[in-house]
C-alpha cells in the first residue's frame, strides 16, 4: 500500500496547464490510473467516465494549443457526487437500488458551471441512499473508507468525493450539504469542506422548485487546500433564473479572501455548539487547534450561544425537515410512474424506509411549529454575530467509525458519545443546525488523534460573509498546515 504526500493542487495544475507546462490529457490519465490503483480499496467512485474524460481532455489540450480562452479549472480532473448532482447521459444512482440504472437527461447548473470552467469529470462519488445519514454506505455499492484507515468510514453523505480527494486520486471534488454532507466527510477524510451561504449556488429542483429550503441544501467544494475549495465554490456561485432563492451575486472573490488573514477579528469558540456531547479525543484536538487563530492575530473567546433546544431535539427536528424534503422528491417520482414506498421499500435501506414512514404524516401546522424552533437557532447565531466575526466548533463529535460489513449498507455513527445517547444517523454531527439557518460554513483539518485519525474544526460566518470563513480557514492553514497529515493517508505515490 502506498501513501501520497504531495499531489498537485487544482490551482497549481490549472496554472501549469495554462502555461503549457502540463497536459490536460496527462492530468486525466494520471487521475484514471490513480483510480485503477486505489479505488477498489476506498470504494470512492462508483461510476467512471474514462472514455468521455479522455475525449474532453483531448479537447482541452487543443484549446490550450490554439490559444482559446481557458477557465480557472481548465483540464483539472474532478469527481462529482452521485446524489442529485446530475450530469446528462451519465448514470446517477442516488445510492439507491431502484435507481441503479437511472440516467438523467439534464445537467444541474453547478455541475455545468464546473465543466464550463474547464473541469473534467472522471467519475461519480459514492453516497448513502438519498444522502439520508452522516456515513457513506449503501446496499448498492457498500461503504466508502477514509484514506486514513480503510476499516473506517469516510463520512457522508459526500463520502465518495471526499475520499477521492483525501487519497489524492483527484485534486478537488463537488459535494452537497443538507445536514453537513460536505463538512462531515471533510472532517473524517482530513480535507477542507466549504459550503457557501444558501442561495449563492443555485439549486434548480423540479417538479418542486422550492424543495431546497427545508433544510437548506447547499452545493459545496471538497479540497486539500483552502484556495482550491475557494476556486471551486467561486465557479459554482452566481444567480440562476430557475432558482427562486438564488441571490443576485455573480462576482464573489473567494480566492482573494483566502490570504486576507484574521488580524483584529474576534472568534467565538463553542466546544460543544452549546448542547452536543463531544468525545474527549476530538475536544482535545480542537481545543489546541483553535488557538491558532490567536497566533494569526485574532482574539478567541469561549462563548455560550444561547441555543435552547437540546442536541436530541435539534436532531429530531432535522430528521423531520429532511423527511419532508424526501417526500417532496417521492411525489415527483410518482408523477413519473414510480411509487418508491409502495413498490420498492424492500429494495431500500430499512433505516431510510423507517425515516420515510415516520415523517409521512406530518401536517403543515407541525412543520410551521418546527420553523418556530428553527428560528430560535437562527436568532441565537445572529445574536452571536453581533459580537463575533466567526464562530468555531468541532465539526463532529467523534473520530471516524468502523465500517459495517460489505454489501450491508448499515454503517452508521455512534449511539452514544461521552456517555450520552445520540441518534446514530446524524446526532453526532455538529453541522445540521447550520442547515436550519443557511450560514456559510467550512470544516478544516484540526489535527489527528493519537491513533492518526482526522478531526475537523467547523468555521461559521455571518450570512453572505463567505469570504470571512475562507479568510479564517486560510489563516488556520498557514499557522497549522496539514499537508503532512496525508503521510498517514492511503493514496498514490507523490509524483
């Protein structure tokens, strides 16, 4: 087994391609070779696009040779998620057996923007069924492993894309985040996961154009460096006429924010996000990492955010919200002649079916009552941002958990953290409250436990102050660089 310590970043690779020092064909061939060598160990990519990727790489090379205008990701290999991240003509399973042969006819806007910027999709990354939990495992493909320990899970629901990046198979990947699904696998795979403020990356969903607001669904970036995460997000951002929540902001300077620094900023640190139990191994790593903000010139204060619901109440609220979203999707499938619960329940994960059944009879009044509770979380954060420029928490309460057996699809998180019961689907994730509020957030590597498992630190910014989050992440990267962590991660030998 080999280890990858120095893969080329996406921004460096794209710059080398623009200068004619590297070839898009060579970049794609290298990524496909890495997949040949390591994907069986990780189970990160479930659908490969070798032929199309090579064709696009040849076109990208001709564009360089003929002096055409080149996008910021020109020639860069990328993995996209296998959830609702459709690419026309490419199998998209949603991690679900009933969709094992589903091929969408349209490409979603953020994937189209990545391709328009020159990125070359080499494969689709594994995800839990419908993205319903914080681990990546399903009955169709099995679990995805973190490159730091092949017996442990990469996190979810963007686990396949995250593992591919962490192992150095591709420089960057795209993920979506409805309860932490970019930040969770970033934490367990030892990389950067960034989700912009809700509305900055368009979500064009049909037949329900309004589906993505409860909980807030974001598309985000997965990368080994903050700069790469910023460039990827910058490409995906911008208004879209078919998204009713899209904001008129088409010129973000995310990349420029990375080097800005945090001198004079005030950081509010909540070691438990007010109410979550946290494993001492995680707490110790994040306690040490947060001090890097002071080295970078900021002031760090421990803060009580005033969040009133318990972690169990917040988790139950999130499950009801995501359940409602799934039922909206199911109604759309019924319009196309597929009744998942009536005709395919036996083909799906029992825990997912249980979630669907438990949320099937929610009333509108109950949903609006949940919005009242959700509003208290939003107000608590807004109150905190009157004092603090950034809020910091652990990303997750525990290090990566062990995978269930192959083909079972049953990997979940812990049922107990530090002696306190938690919901195994997502109750150990300090991420889903931010999908109730829509704030920008990132997970950055905080360090490794004593047994070399990655721990993430979550940075939360004011709404539409995405650049503040990236500035904070960039400052942490400079003070506490993490590139040496990949010495412990399975992947290709450095070039």
